[in-house]
C-alpha cells in the first residue's frame, strides 16, 4: 500500500481518514464510486495509449503524410477528451461524498502543495518515451488525472 491508500484511494489512508475526519459510510461510498468508474477509466486509458502508439510510426516516416498525422492527432485528442471526461465524472462523484468543510480542507492542502516542487507531466511524447510514468517491472501508472492524492479533484 502506498502513501495515499490502496491503489490510489487516498480516502482509505489512515492519515487522510484522521485529517479529514472521513466516516466509514463516506469511505464505503467513495470505494463504490471508484469501482464503478475503474473499468471505464482503464479502457479509455488503453484507447489513448493505442492512439498515441499509432502516432509514432507516422512521425518517423521519411516522408511524413500530414493528412494521416492530422487524422491521428484528432484520434489522440478525442481519446484524451473521453478519458478526461470520464475521470471528471468520477472525481465529481467522489467530491459529492465530502462535506463542505472536508472539501475546503482538501482544496487548502492542494493549494499548499502547489507551492512545493513542480509536478511532472504525464503522458507520452510522440517519440514514445514515457515521461515519468511507472517503474520498470512495477504496476502500470494510473490514468492521467486519477485521484492520487487528496486534492486531485480539478
């Protein structure tokens, strides 16, 4: 289990439970919301990865076909948009389980984290090299925007 609870579910981390005074019914509801959206997010993340992978050979051709590349860029953008929308729906569901006071504390904590070191960006470059994702032999990284910390709601 990592610092944010099991598999990115920060609401199951004892420090978060204590700090935000999360109740068992809140945590149970948040687990259910997470489970409801998890398969969709995994599928949409895979769709995005495939669209990005399909871009690589197009970019490496000796004579790049601009039309094909632009079509693939549209596919990548659409896949990314669908993933972001699904993630936002899940995060909104999680947020609805919090009281206004809990939400304000999460936002304050997130704002204070922004003052810290810059976060790395996620995703792939067109060349295919991952940018800070996962560890060799370890579990795959969560989808971009996945709730990895208490303030990850925007």
